[in-house]
C-alpha cells in the first residue's frame, strides 16, 4: 500500500479531487487560487495520455485526437475501458443530447468504481463539459488501475514496485541512477539501459553519451516504437527543457516497458526459483560430502587407535612401562580432545543437515554403510571401553613391576646373606678331623656340631623365605625368572646337601661320643648362648636393612610401630650380650686362676666375643639409619596424602558441579522462553560460562598427574576419579552443543517455513504443558492429548493418529521430542517448494517445451547453476526431441528423490 503526494497535472484554482483504491491513494488539494496551469506538465500529460489511449484504441480500429474533446460523449471512453479490461460494458446511449453523454460517461465511471477505485469530485458533468484537469485525472486513474497497480516486485506494489523494477534492471549501467520518475530520466540513459538490458541487440549502449540527452531519448523512443510496439508518448525536447518532467507521464511511458518485457520477467522469476532450489541441493550435497569426509576421518582414527590400546604386551622394565603410561597421558591430553570435538561437531552437522533436508522437502540423508551417527557412537563407545581397559592394565602392570623389582632386590639380598653364611659349610661338614682327634677334641667337635645344627635350624626360615620369594616372582611373571629359579634351585640343593652332611657328621660324632668325657661347660654355654644371639643380631641387621614398599600412612606407621617395638627390646638384648661377654670373661678368669693355656679358639663355636661386639656395634649403627628411612617414607606418605586430599577437594566440587549443570541444561532445554534469538544468546552465554570453568578441569588434571607420578593407586577421600570427571565434562559439552543446535534448527525451521515467533511460543507452551515429566519428551498418550487440545479430531481417529506417530517417531522409540513436534507442526502450517513448482519454472525457461537446451540453460541461469543442471540432466527422449535436448522433468523429480551421494 502506498501513499503518493504528487503535483496536480495542472493546478486548477481551488478544485479538489481524490482517487483511491485498495492498493493506492492519490490526493491533490488546496492549490492556490491564483496559480495558472503548468503548460509544460499539461503538454506532457496530453501527449502521453493520448498516445497511451491510442495504443489501446487502435486495437478496436479507432483513436482520439483531442483528449478532452473526444471523450465528452463517453463512447470512446467506454470503448477504451472494454479494450484494456477485456470485459463488456453496458450498451451506450445513442443520442447526442447532453443527458445521453452524461449517461455514457457515468457508465464508464461506474465501471471504474466496480474495479475498487473510489472517485471523489470527478463527475460525469466535468468530463462532458471538457474539464481538462478532471479528464486528465480520470485517464491517470485508469492508467494506475489497469497498467501500474498490478506491478509487484518483492512484495511492493504500484509506484514502489515499478521504481524497484527499474532500479534492479539499470543497476549495472554506468551513469544511470534511477531514484524517481522525473529528473532521473532526463538524460535518456535510463530508458536506453532498460531496452539494452532486455534486448542488447537493439542499442549499442557503450556508444551513448551522457551529454547528448535529446539523442539518447529519441533513440529510446524510436527503438521502442519500431521494435517493441510502444508508441512515442513524449517529446525529447519537452523532457530536457523542463526542470522537472511530469511524473505521471514518465510513469505511464515506463510502465509500457514493464509490460513489454513481462515475458522476460516471468523467465527471470522462473530462473530465480530454479537457482534457489539448485542452491539448496548443492549446499545439501556439500554438507553430505563434508559429513562423509569427517566421519571417515574419525572412524579411521578410531580404527588406528583401537589396536594400539588393545596391545597389552607388557614391557619388562618399570621405565618402559612408565613411558607407556606417559604416551597414554599424551593421548588423553593432546590427541583425544580434538576428536571429541569432531564427534560432537559431526552429530551437530548431521542434525543440521537433516533439518535442512526436511525444511526443503528433501528426503532424509542416509550416510554410507558404516558411517551412521549410531555407527560412530558405537565405535566411540568401543574405543572408550578399550581405553579404560588399557589404563587399568597399565596401572596394574606398573604395580606388578614395582612389586617385582622389590621382590627381586629382596631375593638377591637374602640369597647373598644365605650364600655368605653357607660358604665353606660343606667342606667343614665333610672334614674327618674327628678320626685323629683326642677325646677332648672329639667332645669339642660334638658340641661344635650341635651348635652348628642349632645355627642351621635358625637359617631354615631364610631358605623358606627365599623359596617363597622365588615362587611369587614366577607367579608375577618376572622377566628374569630363569636366573631366579636357577639361583633358588642352587640354594635349595645346597641346603639339602648341608642337611645330609650334617646328619652324616652327627652320626659319626655320636659313634665316638663314648670317647668324650670332658667338656668345657663355659665354652659350651658361650657357644649355645652366642649362636642364637648372633642369629638374632643377624636377623636384626637383616630386618634393619630390609627393603620395604608402602602405599599409605597407615602402612608406614605400622612399620614405625614395629621398629619402635624392636628398639624397646634392645636393653634386654644388651643384657644378653653382657651375659655372653661375661661367660668369656669367666673363661679367662678360670684359665688365669688355674693356669690353663688357652689356644684362643672356642672349640664349640667359631664365634668370638669380638664378633659379638662388632655385630652389636653394627646393630646400634643401623637403628638410627632405619629411623631415618622410616621417617623419610612417612614424610613421603604424608605428601601423598596431601595430594589425595587436594585432588579430592577439587573433584568433590567439580563432580557435583558437572552433574548440576547437566540437570540445569535439561531444565533449560524445557523451560527456555523468549524469542529464539534471545534463547540462543542465553544459551551461548551459558555455554561460555561452562567453557570458562575449563581451567578448573585443567587444574584437576594437573593434580591427577602429580598423583600418578607419585604412583598413588587409591583415594578414600572421594568417589570421583579423573575418568569420571573427563567423561562427565565431555558429556556436558556435548549436551550443551546439542541444546544450542536444537535452537539453531528451530530458527532454521522458523525462517524456512515462515512461522512467527508467536507460533513457536505457542508450540513451546503446548509442548511444555503436556511434557509432564519435564524431560523434553512426550509419551504417545500425552502427545494425543496435546494434539486434541490444539484442535485435532483424534477421539476416534486411531488411523490418523497412527499416521502422525510415524511422522514424529519414525524409529518407534515411544517418545516425541520437541524438535519432532516442531517439525510436524511446521509441516502442518507452512508451505514448501515442490517438484511441480520446479518443473513449472523450467517449462517457462523452455518456452513451454517438454525439454530444454544447453543454450537456454546457459542463457537463463548463472554459470554455476547452469553447469550443475547440464551435468546432471539426462537426454530427453520424445517425439519432439532435437539434438542436445535435455529432460528437465526427470531432473526436477530427482531433486526431491533419493540422493546419489
């Protein structure tokens, strides 16, 4: 609807007239009483309107010469209206009296009014009396109604539509800037540009000069009259010499060009429709190819990664296994996160593509075999399962290797102690010194052997420990088990041999025991007390030097307690040492008292008081060293405990935070209000807040790495592991992205289907009302109730409801999502382009033929779209076929059929 205020054709004192229709209103009033008619405007309008009327009257074999005189009887006026409208008017009165003329003019004016035009202040008497202003005003009303009113470009009409059409057509031309219907046309270039745009063969635009307006105008007038059947309605000199040419005259003449080129406009409209449809298909194919490429790359990465994670071949050293763990950390921190984003983006791209296909009335996209979103999800799930198993295997293997290294070192230590003790024992037991010994010496040898047997029994535990450690190393699959087994077997074989030799020697000594008479009780007592004390000191030294491995403060505290208990026994042991040393002092005292010459060797033991003293000093030195080791380990376990608490403090905050955000997103996706753009902005802000939280996750990753580097395997202060946090975080980001994508798809749906925000809000309100569980889904019963509330008659329409359910729940999941609900409602309320529309557009370009040629496609469509059609259209087969004819009908159908991708 437009409102035009323009100067009267020629101001006439104080006369006022108004012409209105449903599409426009022209109002002219309150002209000064003393103004004279504008002779330039009158001349232009007389010539233009006369020529315009004659261009139609000549179809009836007549014309007019004087516009205000020849319409006075109403006969030619009625004839003009019949020609331009194609309708019959009432039979005119044949009389020549004034009332006959008035009656005929009234019939013409009544016909004009019947076309939606309201004439105010224009009466039949003024026309019959030859009123120039009223006659020209009436003709201008006819021109507006029958030549200009129906012009529409991009939902504009009348004057704006015609002006926009002129601007579009002359935009590429130099020195042309159409802004109005008066001075913009004075140099003639705009008219020449209109002709050249549609018929470049008629005018050589490059040779026109802006400084030759009369030549340009006459060129346009002559070409239009000769080749376009547009009569000359204006004079070049009048237009050039008038400061402001008459707007109505120019509009009348320019409208003739619009109607002359209407066929080309129809072809252009058809071409635009085809280009739009082709652009949709090309964009959809690009998105399909992009999805296929991204899916292939992601699946290939998973295919390459899974065998690496499934490789459970253990390394033989702790260093190598720790390198495997570091490689796995790099995979988690560096290699996997981009793939998580790719997977999320892939799902978003797939959903967006399916939405675009639905909105453009195309079939759903079916990816290549093995590349469905579900296939990728399953592959990803398999990857994460293998990944979890790989991490558990790594940690278990590291713990096993740690245990193995500890046991192997302990085995070597005990073997060395045992081998040191057994060195020379076989030779000693094999000696036959008793054969030539005296009775005293025999008895001494017997007692010495008894002491050895006591010593041998004391070492039985160590041999059993060595065998037990060797067995555990074998069970834990120690890499150098062969060496361990060989050494253990050697010790066991030697131990068995020692037992055999010991028994043989005892038997031999017992046979000569009857020769023994005297025994030195003090030597014997020393030997008996020194040997176990010596063994105790050996055991103490072994324990004080024993390696240990702990994983908690409780374990190290237990060792410290045991060590404190050991230190508490030292005073009692010192008493025993003093008693043993006292025996030797007693021997020396007896020898001195009775003048016994001692050989300096105890016949019953190889131990001496100096041995006891030396070992005692060693024990006292080892005690503080053991203290220091235990305290250092205690400090390390305290540090580990701090790491556990530090990790737990953050994890116990982040874990619930992620869960809370997941729940909030669930509520947001249901409760969001406002326009979709506002919802999108709110969701983007919400997403940014979540992304900003990433620093907390990164800090927790740092704490987790410190825990792993400290080889900490458990944490009683939290139920959250780093894996829980990672999975929760990835799910949070993915859920957020999917929620945003749902709103994006709703925007696509709204814009593509032309539904209003109010409609979307109504859909959302209805969905939320029947989403009784507040989880973004409706079950079939709730969906039925929702449809009934919106006016669907489903009380007995089971078949109709079943049909609707196949649309909103094609996979038969038993629920209706909001996106499916929106898609259904927009299909019910909006229109979509169809194959029939595209066929009709191609038919226009093909001039109503059943086929189209390559030249026609290249002439009517942009290069890219033209080549797209040529490469995909099949050869036309039919009775009218010519060489190179293409089948646009099958091509249009294929646009809405299955994709070849």
